[in-house]
C-alpha cells in the first residue's frame, strides 16, 4: 500500500465515508497519475483552475502549488471538512460546496479565464463536458480523467464518430494523454480510465465568426438539431435518417448531400464535422429547417 492509498483509506474511515461504485466514488490512489494529470494540464503560475469533484483534495493540493486560484467544487458534504482543513493551508483554494451540474459558472469565475482539471465521476462525464463547452464562459482547456471507453469515443475519427464525439469536437480538440488502469483506483472500478485534454476551445463568438467567414448562417441549436437527426439511427444511411427526421422528400435530401460532396449511402459515424456544417447550412437554404 502506497502513502496516498493509505491516506485515502484513513480519511474515508475518519470521516465515515464508504465509497460507492455506482456514484462514481473511485478514489485515485496512484501519485504518478496525479502528477501526470497536473503536468499534462500545462499550468502556469497565473492560471485559475476549476476542479470538479475534489473529494479529499489530493489533486486540489497539487493544483494549489502550481496556480494562483483553485475553485474546488464538491457536492458530497462529508468531504467538506477535509477540504476546509486543506484550504486553511493554501490561500489559493476556494471550497465550493455545490452540485456542479446546477452551478452557474459565470457567477463562480466571473470574468477570469480558467482551466478545468479534474477526476470527473463516471456517471456525469458526458453532461459535464457538454455543459462547459456549450455555454460561455468556456474554459481555456480541459484536462480530465474519465472512463477509457468514453475517452475513445470522444477522440474518435470519421468512421467511428458518435453524437458525443461531434458534440465535443465542434468546440475543441480532444486527445488522449495517457491511459490509466483500474488498479490505480480504490475501490477498483470495472473498467480502465484515461486522461484526456481538450484544447483549442473556441468561444461562441469565435465559432460564429468562423462560420460567417465560411458562409454558414446556422445557429448552434440548428447544427445540433441536424446532427441529432443524423444519428437518430446509427446503422442507417445518412439520407434515410435525414429524410425520416425532417419528413422531407428523399430525392431532395439526396440532392443536398451530393451537392455537399457527401455520399448519401454513408452512415452518420463516417461524416466529419465540416460536412455536418455544410449539411446544416444546405438544409437551412432549402427551408427544411428554420
């Protein structure tokens, strides 16, 4: 048993916490992985960091030693006494006892630029990632430890894309930093994990300006309306999904796809993001969506 594992087990006993796998309470007990998460975040001394699910604060402490501000968000009240004790040793740490899903980020960070570094509970991973990417203010980067299977879905390329992958890659560039085996956690989960970093995150105004330069006039809502329609039946060809979802003449949809240089027989997982943008714009121009 290493020192971090011993400390975590002591704290769980001391504070009467019994980790629940179904709630995503799997404590990271590998010091090297903690260091790798911090290193891969490429932090600078003047950075502000938002940590989600701080737990007992082993990652919080390492972040506080690197940056000027850490917002440590934790929902479970039984962790708060330990975090408050840690906060007394580091003036840079602010403990936030809230549900991150219900937290208004603009009120928390104000006008400060920030990064996200976190070991996100498995059961809220997709929601959390989309929450922070779909609304301003967006983080500069996100470095998160998540389930390996989800990490692979997020970073997939055309041929294996999913609605989740498109939803993340529309806003930034995700890549896997390193894989983390299940033995690095206590209690040991059933699956392996991975550290991913999402950089190149664009603000809403940057996305709008980029779309304008390319002659696109769709909104974010319209774009995802089309992508969701396209993925409505993953095994069906794209022309069928769009025809069925928008109750439109099949020949018109085929014509739109051909004009966008997209084979109607492709399946949604084969279509890259720029092609989804062209499809959305074309559907607007044909008054199929408004």
